[in-house]
C-alpha cells in the first residue's frame, strides 16, 4: 500500500501536461515545422520569380479577376497626371471609349478610363468613388452602360477590391510581393499564368489585355462570336440606386455627370426585346436615377447608328467602331468643337 501511495504522490507532483509535451511537441518538431514553412515560402517566391522572368507573372489577385487586377496594374505603372475626365463602367466603357478621339476633339482634356471589365453598376460606382477620392482634378464623369450592368447588383459586393490595398499598390507604389502572399490563390495564379503573356501581347483575339495611354481597352479584331449573350436578366432597383448616389455626390461637389447607354446589336434587340419594352424601361429607370441633378443622359443605342458589322457580339464594339462612337460622344460632350480639326 505504501508503494502505491508513493507512486500516486509522484504522479500528482509532476506538472500537468509535462508528459504530453515531452512525448509530443519538441524543439526538433518546431525546427522542422519552421523549416517547412520557410521552405514553402521560398519555393513560392522562386516560382513567382520564374514567372516574372518569363513575363508570365499575373498581377496580385486583389479581386481574383485577371482583367480587373491587370487594370490596377496598369494604373500603377502608367498613371494619368491630373485627369479631368473620368470614364467608369464595365467592359463596354473600357472597350468603347477612345481617349485619343476625345483629346482630338478637346486637346486640353486629360481623360482617364477607369472602367473595369465584368462590373455591375454598384461596383462601377464603388470604383468611381475610389478614383474620385484619389483624383481631385476630375471635373466630369462619363458612365457608359448596358442593361446587363443593371441586373443582379443584389448578389455581388460593392467592393470589387480593398481600397486600402489598392491605394497602397496603385498610388503608394507598395512592393507587389506581399500581395501575392496576402491574396494567395494558387489555382487562379496558375490559370492566369498560362494566358496572361499572350493576352498582354493581344494574341488571344477576343480577350486581350492591352491598354491605351488613357487606360482604354481596344478590341482590335475583324472576327465575331455571334450574339453570345442571351435573354437579359431582370433589372435590379439597387443598381439604379447606386447610380443615383453617384449623381447626387457629383452634383453636391459641382462635378458633371454624363450617362451613356451603349449601342446594342440590332439582331439581339429584335430577338430578345422585339416590342422594345425592356429597353424603354431601362431608359426610363436611368433617367429616373438622375432626376433632381443636372446630370446628362445620352441614349446612344437609339441616337447613334451602328451597323451589325460594328459588333463582335451583342454588346461589344470592335475598335474601329468604338473610335467612331467616341467621336460621336465627343460631340455630345463638347458640341461643335468636336467636329473641328
């Protein structure tokens, strides 16, 4: 009995967990764990360095959308000094605006194409607010839209990317390497690495990642991919509420706003809106969003004649047509001056 009691006493005297610690986590395990972590980080850095050396390195995945992240990368590398005209919207604003045509019409104008592909209206307004906060020289905003921009805003976040990180990366010239770790997305990194070099060289005809000096995205192709887009989704009131908030802000700050409804393929309209009621509703809601402000609205789909040859699909213009469209837009913005050589 005495021997048993001594054993129990010795057991009780040992600090709690000491046995588990001695049999489990020890210096060798921690050293191996640290070596593994640093080794994995080192391998990742070597992988990024190899992609960078071969021009296959995508930008950091701030939004996890290659064309959005590449636009941030462009803005970082090619800033427009003191822009006074800001263009916002989705891919139709990015690909249908020719800054050179605007400058030809009004040589003193300094345009910045701040449109990003694939954005809903609420997200385009988010980006617009970010750029307006960063670029106080902007006096006029042009938002080029299509009906798809104003559907489904309820299911996507306004914030396309984190503004603080975008500020540091684009305007603060922060080192990009940390953001590859923070926004680590191995699947999309590998996928984008396989295509980004070709896209930057405009070798992927329908999806180039090429920018003009103003941030425009020329779609220079003679090909077409058919209508591509099907029946339009129902319009979402929250999308129009976002536009209204932008119009109210710009009015309060004394800045001008022009909203432009981009041309749509005639065959798409005939097939999916034969009575014109859907587009009439879209038109009315846009006007309603601007009510109470001096914002201007140009329905280019109705007032600017675009042939079927101008389109690569139901909503996107090839660059030759986009230039003509931009000349017409310049006339809307600057009047008679746009027609002067």
